[in-house]
C-alpha cells in the first residue's frame, strides 16, 4: 500500500469516530495494525492527537460560558469554562 493509503487508513479511524468517545491509543494502534501493518507510529500519533483535539474543541464549543458586562454591553468567554471543557483524563 502506498503512503497515501497508509495515511487514509489511519485517518479513517479518527474520522469514523467523530462525535463518539475518542478511542484510546491502544484501541487505535490495534485497529490500524489489524487493517494496515505498514502504518507508522508517527502517523498513528498524529491521528490520535487529531481525534482528541477535535473532541476537545467540540466539548469547548458546548461548554463555554459567556460573561456579559451590563455596564458597557460587552461580553467575553469565560476562559476557565473552555480550559476545563475537555478533561486530560480523556486521553488514554
């Protein structure tokens, strides 16, 4: 299988799981190796990171809190609500 096939195989695992609990590193490794023994650890690490970044951004978009200032009618996003939206314990 060519290099683009390896990346597509690894990337397909991450995209297929979008909107679902991100899989663990072991689950990703086992799935990719069973489908394509030419995938590199670097490619798997990149896809694993992409899965968790997508999940973190999705969580932040749902859990961010807006703070309104009634005096000057401005608003801002509560930084803590964004930073705490995706627990690091989700990365396994």
